[in-house]
């Protein structure tokens, strides 16, 4: 199955205003704390990108998702977190390390405005 999602990126964030940590679960997630007058904490799905694939705050973008893990993230965002997820830009800290080693440089809270399922992908 494939899906298309129209996204609006809501909150421009810098490392000073967005604190995120990845949690070890079946699907990538982030616990997000935004610097604001009222402290808030959200547990949202996490969509990591390489620096070359950054999403820009305040723009609309259509994503075409095919991988099962990203379709699961879309489903969780739609049905459990009020159409929201976190987009983070991850930079490798140590290349060639046996363990994953990344630093979060930028992040946005993303709101899904619409989505459409576009058929089936059959594996042989």
C-alpha cells in the first residue's frame, strides 16, 4: 500500500527551543518539549530526515510514503496523535560507528492536512 499526505509544517524550531529525545520503541518516536511560557510535553511519532531532505516551516508539502515503517507512522499520526508528528533533521555524529549516533539539528511539529491511500504494493 502507498499513501500521499499533504503536510503543513507548524512550528519553526531551533535546538534552543526544541528539545527532543528518541525513545526505543517499535516505531521511531520523539518526546518533544518546546520552550514556551507554559511547559508542555508531547509524545509524537518521529519522522527523521537527512539534512538534504529538510522540510521548511510554514510550507505545504506532499509526501509519498511507500515503506511499511513510514505508513505505520502515518497511521499512528492520523489515529492517535491528532494528525501530528515531529520531523527532525538528523546529522550523523560518528560515521562508521557500530551503534547509531546522531545529533538533532532542527525540528518541526507537522500537521497532516489530508491523506490518500493509493493502492497496493505486492511483494513476490
